[in-house]
C-alpha cells in the first residue's frame, strides 16, 4: 500500500523541486555556460542588455522549448526522429550519441577537469602517468553517479550542486558590487541582439536538453511522482533549472561587461582572470575547483543521457548499466589518445544535426500529436529532412575548409540565404519546404469495396 501511495504523489516538496531543478541547471552549466557568458558580456560592454536578449532566446528559451516538446509529446528524441523514418532515426540517434557522448562532449569535460586540477595545484607532469591515473579515477566517479538510473539527480544535487551555487553567487555578487572597470562600446559591429542570438545558438544546449530529459523524468518517477502528474512536475523542475541558468548567464554577462581592461582574453582564460582580480589567488583556486565540479556534473548528465539513448537505439539489447560502461570506457580512451584532433573532426557534427533537432522540438511543442494529422506530419517529415540536408551542406563547408578543399562556391550559395549570417539560414528553407509538402499532401483514400 505504501508503494502504491508513493507512485501516486502529486508533487514534490519545495526543497525537492529546488534540488532537482538545480541539477538541471548544473548539467547545462558545466558544458559551456560557465565560460561563454563572461565573454559575451565583455565583448558587448554598454550594450550587454540587448545582447542578453538575443542570448535568452537561443540559449535559454529554446532549451526550455526542447524540454517542453519531450513533456507534451511523451516521446524521446529518438521516437520523435522515428516519425520521419526508421533509417533517419538510427542515423540521427547514433550521431547524437557519438557527439554528446564518447567522441566529443564527455572527453572534453574530463579534459577541462584535468586542466582545472593542474591549475589548482600548479602541477606540470613530466609524463602521461598522472593523466592516466586522473582519467581512471574521474571515470570511475562518473560511473558511480550514473550506473543506477534511480537517484542520479539526488547525487548531483547533494554533492556537486552546492559547490557550483556558492562559487557562482560569490563571483557574480562580488563582480556587481565592485566592478572591474567601466563598460565600453561593443567590440563588434553587428547588432548586439544578433550577436547574442548567434552566440547563444552556438552553445548546442538544445541537443543536451533532449538527452537530459530522460534522466529528469526517470528521477521524478524514482521519487514517486505518479504518471498522471509527471508532466506538470517535469515542467516545474525544468523551469526552475532554466530559470537558474538565466540568472547565471545574465549575472556573468554583467560582470564580463566591466572587464574591458583585461586585454584580449576570452572564455576560460577570461573567467579565470576575472576571478583572480575579484577574489585573489584563493578565489582562483576556488574557481578551478568549481570548474572541475562543473565538468563532472555535465559528464554525469551526458553519460546517463547518452546511455539511455544508446539502449533505445539498440532496442534494449544492451542493458543500461553495460551501456554506461561502454560509453565511459570509450570516452576515457578518447580523452587520453588525442582529444584535440577528435574535437576538430567530431565537433562539427553537432552543427549538422542541430537544425533538424530544433525543427523536431518546435513541431512537437506546437503539435504534440502531429502523427494524427497527416498533412502536418508530411510537413514535419519534409522539414526535418530538409534541415538535416542543410546541416550536411554546412558540414561539407566546415570539413572542406578544415581539409583545405575549395568549397567557396557552396559557402557562397549558403550565404545568399536570408539568416545564414546568424546560422539560421535553414529556417527559411525549412519553412518553404514544409509548406510545399503540406500543400502537395493528399490523404490516402480508404477503399470501401
């Protein structure tokens, strides 16, 4: 009887909402958010508020929409893709697993954590042995967090989240109370809103949300939220998580907007220097510890999320526990044998699948039961496929430039499409293709003979 009552919980306690929402925030924060907003603020200066409005749409609001699409449709990222075709869903799913998992994002997190550790202890190893030891320990800790589906977010909220919250609050409050210098004009000529819009779009957090969504839903079920109340509670914790992320993005951009006196530093180097000037050497050590925790938090989220997706791609022929082990072992190997070259080769694949992911979430947010509407479904299939083709063409340009092939003709064609300068040229193409598909669609007549 007690178990049945547990499964019928309508809502969490206030503290549980905050801790689960805080874990959502932490998983996104560690990927790139701890570093980029400070640079966006520094480069925007006096126009920081307008730049943030652009960032808000693509790096925050669109991420919440991604969660909303999962909640409203009661689907996973893979089942959304399967509405196009089984082959499409396999290609899309495997690409997302590889990019967000062992070949790019997870190894990048462990590399960032190792760099942070070197900074904390001012250690310069003479051989690879220390890095090997660290890598083994790092991935064993990650495996401990994610080896069991239930309670992943509890572990994050109790162990890693407090360090992040304290560090971030200290940096933002100190930076606002005692700004490092005056705000100056933006360093770029573009419209500040367009600058922020493009910068936020490039974070790739929409894909992360589509992977993290399964972890959040599993955690709420683990806590006893009944199926009837699952959607409402998921929306609440995701809103809390994105709300916290909004505050930290905005706070870091404000602090960064006063950092014009710090030369040409960007990203992690800029963040580290800002913290050193605000809090001194002790603050620098705290920052690097926080960076280590942030990297581990995101690795945990991505490891669990991609393991779930891996199981779904293989139709549960591999257990979740084995999937986590496979992904983390491969990530560890990649992080040791040559992360830099892997990042260059695999990284652009995120841009290839990103447009089609955005199309999927927009369709399923607006029309969660679109499979029951043949005309809309036809537009969805065509639009999603068109977005992927557009992403592939942009990928050809990226890889062509990387390999010194002459692809300027294709690049020039893409630049002729409205919005391409903001990385959203695919929007116009997708809208046109979707509308044409819906206009040409004819419902199949059912024979009455």
